[in-house]
């Protein structure tokens, strides 16, 4: 077990500027959350597209005429052109919400630093 310079209860009560390890840990957790949520969104999207591709291949095998196979392929590509922008918009929304959380953390850190500087100049 590692011993810390401050007990855990004291680390939670101190401002962020007083303990840079807490800031580093929070930023690391935030970046991991962004990466994992984006991966989850992308894997869900790829699973959906794979199922559609499987359906497309089955329909192609079952289609007898050339017109039927052309319709199957056009339907598949039309749905792909509609699905990809939606998936990228979801990933962008996830990333922007996490970036907003990071900005809140940075703002809190800046406020704590300003408060510490103000307290030092007064004393």
C-alpha cells in the first residue's frame, strides 16, 4: 500500500490547486471516459452496419433478376450514406459533452489558483 502525503479526506477538502495529483487523476479519468464512450458508440454503429450488410448479402443471394439486385444494393448504400453522418454526429456530441466537463474542471482549477493568489497577497 502506498502512503500519500495527505490523507484522502484532506485531499478531497483541499482546493484543486493545492494538489496537482488530484487534477492529473481527474484529467486522466476524463480522457479515459471520452475514449471509452467514443469506442462504445463506434462499436455499436459497426455492429448495426454489419447486420445491415449481412441482410444485404442475403437479399442479393435471394434476388433472381438483375433489377432486384440493383435495388438491394442501392437501398444498402442509401442507408449507409444516411447512417454514417448520424454516427459521427453522435461521437462528436459525446466528445463535446466530455470536453465541456474538462472545461469546468479547468475553470475550477483557475478559480482555486486565483483564490490562493488572493489569499497570499492579503496575508
